[in-house]
C-alpha cells in the first residue's frame, strides 16, 4: 500500500542511518581519545577499575620520588662515614697509625699531636657537613629523631592501602651527639676519640699504657664506623632495588590500564572506513525511499 502519511521504507532507512551515525560518532571518539573506555558511561566496571589503578600509580610515583630523596640522603651519610674512616693519609685510619707511631721511645709527641688535632677537626667538620635536605644522622642534636622511616613501597588489596618503609635508628650512625654519646665523642677512660691528646705523654710505662688505651679506643671506633657504613651500604642497595621495582611496577600498571581502556587503533580505523561507507549508503537509501513517494503524483495526472 502506498501512503502519503506513512513511508515505512524511509522510516527503516532513517533508523539504519541513525544507528550508523551513532556508531560512527563512537568510533571517532575512540580515535580522537585513544580510549575505548573514556568515561563511566562507556563501561562503568572497566572505568572504575582503571580510575583506581591510576590512583595507585600516582601513589607509586610518589614512592619513587621518596626513594630518590632517601637514596640521596643515605648516600650523603654513607660518603661521610667512609671519609671519616679514611685511609693511610686521613681519618681514623691515619689517627690509629699516628698513635702507634707515638709509642716509639724518644719521639716528639707534640708534633704528632698537631696532626692528630687536624684529623679530629676534619672528622668533626665532615660529620657536620653530612647534611642533605636538613637531615644529618652523623652529628645529631636533641631535636634529631631517634628513628627515621624511609618510604619504600605502596600496595592496595581491595580497599585497604599499605605503605612500607625502611626504619633506621639514628644512634647506629651518630659520630657526635649533643650528649656526647656518639662513636667519636663518647668518653672512654680519660678521653674520647674527639678529645684525646698525647702531647704531654712520655716514655713512662703509665703513659705507654695510656697510649695503648687510645689505640684500642680508635680501633673500636674504626670498627663501629665501618659497621655503620656497611649497614648504610646495605640500605643503599635495598633502596636501589626497591626503586627499580617500583618503576617496573608502574609500567606494569600502565600496561594493565591500557588493556582495559585503550582502543585498538587498527580495529577502529577499519571500522571507521566501513561506517563511512555505510553512512553514505544510508543517505542514498533514505533519498531513494523519500523519492518513492513522488510516483504517487503520476496517479493524478
């Protein structure tokens, strides 16, 4: 039946054209954004998961930055500790050799003390300079915290986030403290490593015993400082390992998000070409359907 009021063929063509145009709009959005799930309306479940994972990645980025800051701080303290240990020409190692030399009968201990004093001052200056971002674990004050937490990891299971940290005790690295409890300023016997003086000592048996005590004291200090440096060296390795892992984890999360929401550009480009052809055919079909009603006019000629 031919009707002037109802053109079912045109209606069908119009519905098809609307469907094709809607699909074409979706495909164009995916191509322009690079995502097949750009908003919650595209896929609520995937969009929610991707949003949470992006938040986790932001937290991991903060952990990575914190690890970088921690690595710089630990490296500063570690460098200072190894400098204090020194070698045959500096630091505690040189101080020990000077004390052994001072046991020689008839030697001028006043001149040796001049070298010792310079070493003592240099070690104290090194400890004071071991500061990064206002943090110094080698020369501490009453306001220096007893423990330090270095953020090392972040994870989330369900809705429960967990932040991991490396806890360090500053007393394990203190060379000088405000209460004279560090490795170098703690008094043992008559003096500390920081204040020992041999200029007034002689070749007497009592003074030789005092020198032996100083040598023992410096040897113990070398062992303590070396142990502290070894501990910080292990912490440096742990931070480096954690930093590499966090960066790899961030890349893994990015790939996971991509699997959920990224558009397959090869597929979308093929679909775009097909939909453009369908749209052109739909326009032609609608035009033909609209023109079919013109044939009714011939009935009235």
